[in-house]
C-alpha cells in the first residue's frame, strides 16, 4: 500500500502551497465575473450583431430572386 503522507516538513509545506492554487484561481475567476463589460466591447458586439443581421437579410433577399 502506498503511503501518501509527506516524509519531511518541506514536502508538507509544498503540498499546502499547491492546495491553495485552486482556491486562489477560483477566487480570481469569481472576481472577473463580477466586473462590468467595457462599453467599447459592448459597442463592438452591437456592430457585429448588426452586420450579421444585414448579411442574413441580404441572403434572404438573394434567395427570393
């Protein structure tokens, strides 16, 4: 049977440090979700939506011909 216990204090210290990584990453990710989307980015998304709608309309008109 394999023993997963660290043999010295340094190994335990590293294991503890690595255990903190997922917690810190989740906290960082959660903080990013709470940030507002910049207006410039929202404007770009709006332009993209309009361009896609115009392309769909042009395709529909072309199909009617």
